[in-house]
C-alpha cells in the first residue's frame, strides 16, 4: 500500500510540473503586455523606454526558460511571488480568498449529497413509476444546465422577487457564520444543482444494479421490510461508487467556480484568477492555477485511499501489484 501511495504522489508531482509548464508558457503567449497593464495606460501612451524599464524590473526581458527556472525554483520553496496588480504576496491573496471558495464547495456538496442520494434511492426503489420519471427528467435537466446560467437565472429571480443585490461586504464564516451562509447559499445552490443531478443519477443506477442481486432477494424472502432491504442492504453495499464520485466532484469543484464566482461577485479564487488573467498578472494567475491543480491531485489521491479503506479488496489488489 505504501508503494502505491508513493507512486501516486510521484505521478501527482509530474502532473503538477506539466501544469506549471503549460500555464507559464500560455500566459506568455496570450495577447497583451503586463508592462502596459501595470502602467495603467493603453498601448502607445507610454514610451518604449519606460516599458523596457518596467519589463526589466519585473524580469520579463529575460529569456523564457530562465524566467521559468526562477519561478519553478521559488514554487519549490512555496514562494509564488508577488501579485503585479495588488502588490501583495500571492500566498496572502490566496489565503484571504480561499475560505470563500472552500465554503461554497462544502455547501454545494452538502446540498448535492443530502438531496441527491435520497432522490436516487427513491427513484430506484420506485423505478418505472411516474415519480421516477419526473425525478429522472429533472436530473437530466440539472446535468444539462451550466452552473453560470443557473446562477444568472437565480440572480434575475432574486432581483425580481426580493430586489436582491450582491453584498458590498462578504462576511467570513468565522466572523458571522449565519450571515456568511446566507450570503453564499445562492452561489452554492447554483453550483450544487449539477452535482445533485449527477449524484442522483449515479445513486439510482447503482441501486438498480444492487437491488437485483441474489442477497437482496434473500433479504426479502426472510421477511424484512422493503425499507430495511433498500437502506440496510442495498444502499450500504452500493454506496462505494457514489462516495468515489463525491470525492472526485468535491476536488473538481474548486476549478469549476471561476465563472460562478464572477457572476455572483464572490471574492474567491475564481474571481481572483479571472482578474489576474485580464490584467496579465503572471505570478497570480500561475500561482492560483497551480494551487487548483494541486487540490485536484490531492483530492484524487484521497479518493483512491478512501476507496481502499472502504473496500478491502482494492487493498489486496494494490498489494499484489
């Protein structure tokens, strides 16, 4: 098992290195000039001599391989540089914005799990009924609707019904828990609807397969109630793929909030990376994309380890390899 964990960690490091290379060079080929953006004037409003001085100060006049080596060396010691736009260390900006993104992800997954799993179980237990047909249609609609589009509809609905507007000050959870939850509930709902539909469909599919097994028929033959059969035997044995899906979706959500946070004006990581890309803020954009990739890698590794803990057969297979 230890060898398996080490191999996955090494693969994760290789993946992060590939992401670092891609994001570094993509940022350099995007249209626009960081020196012009930083000067606050349009192209042609600043002399080439002044721009050359700004580039030299930022190190942008050096060859790209040399810039990459310097940046990668700093990243290796957890130094992501200083934001060209805010003048703050990127780590400090991330630490200030990360709690909002984390809270949205946690709330979205809670909405998805607490509603999606029961919906999937009920849909499987009453497969073929009119209720099942309605739930399946709603889940397909939830999968088809992009989260940012759902967010725009929610905003229009809230403005129409309650004259809602985005808060001027977003309260951190540790300052005012209830106010923070109410502020971030709508972004979390917009994002969580797709996960809810996905989890509901996965749960239904797995439960239909499990409920056709021989041991389920044996449990029914013993005289157990249908509820005990479905929840005690069916859901318990079919939950493993659903848990795996929940783990993958949890980590993937961090990279999927970019547009939704921008739509709701939430000061999280998504809005930060959008602003960094528009302003050609190289250190900020590179650092945040690398952090998001690291979250996905660690999330996938955690899911694999959780899978092995929940299903001893996978531990045996890993040990044999």
